């Protein structure tokens, strides 16, 4: 379901399916690297965004805001 940008189209939707149109989904980026710090750092950002959702504030690292 996932598609990567190509050299001819650097900006592309990440899927051939319109997940971005659903109001009950949150998409997160995929990580291509693996380090010891990856999961603790990712978990911190996820926890921060969950707190921001609860506070009705703007999320961090939003790629395509609605």
C-alpha cells in the first residue's frame, strides 16, 4: 500500500489509498535507521503528541496538516 517518491515526483502521497481523507486515523513516519536511541526518542515524541492532543494543541512533526 505504501509508495515512495521517485526522482520525477519528489512530492507524492505515501499511499495509493486515500488514508489522509479519514478523520479517524493518524499516520506516523517510518524510520529507515536503527540506533539505540531510536525507540526512546520516538516514544518521547509520541507521548508529547498524545499530551498535545489531550490539551487540544498543535502536534509536533506534522507533515501534511489538514
